[in-house]
C-alpha cells in the first residue's frame, strides 16, 4: 500500500463512519417518531404522495445527468470534457438533493420508518442509506490525496440509493395511479 493510500485511509474511514451514523440516526428517528401523516403538499398536486413522486423523479433525472457528466469528466464517455462540465455536474447534484429534501421531510415526519411490506421496508432502508452515503460523498470530496476510485464509488452508491428510492416509491406510485399530478 502506498504512503498516500495509507494516509487517506483514516479520512475515508471517518467519512464512512459519519455517513453510517447519519443512516442509523435517520432510521432510528423514523422508527421512534410518531408519524403525523401529513407534511408536504404543493398547490396543483392531488396529494403529498404525488408531490413526492414527481420531486423524486426530478431528482433521479438530475442524478442521471450527474452520471453522464461524471463519465465525461473522467474521460469514460469517449468525448473531450468541455470546461463547463464540472459546473453542470455540481449543480445537477445540488439540485437533485434540494428537490429530494421535501420528499425526505415528508417521509420521515409524516410516515416514519416503516416495514409493513417488503417494498415499504426497502424504501425506508434506501432513504436512510441515500442520505448517509450522500453525507459520506460530500465529506470525501473535501479530502485531498484520495485514491482515484473513492469518489466515483461514493457517487455510484449515492446514485444507487436514489435509484432504489425511486423504484420503490415513484415508479410504484405511477404504476398504480398513472402519471397523476
């Protein structure tokens, strides 16, 4: 193991530990909190679940933009990276998290951590995991001298968590209700 990789190890471990702590704290809060059954609604939408489904879909579309821009930035898309791609990548990520926050607030405050069905349990686990890995990724981005694989793996896990959330919530909602607003 190189000296640089050895010196990055404690920073990686700390970021992962903080992310795991966020994951567990969200799950515990969601489980012990008494659900209020209402939190977020937006005028023009038929229900809070419709709002969640559409905001979740916007977050996933922005995250897909992040994956594409990351592939371009890392030279994996077969095209030269334009100078503006890093800014697009960062802003797509910021916006994805921003539109996911009302969804998370609704899920935690109105519904809590639930395990009534396999889908609902998976959704609760993906929600806690997504915010934990997001925190981990943000902490890793501030570290210098990380091995080249660390940030892409953290980004891929963040995308996986968000995709799992979308598959267990928004997709399910649209399949059962149509493209309802």
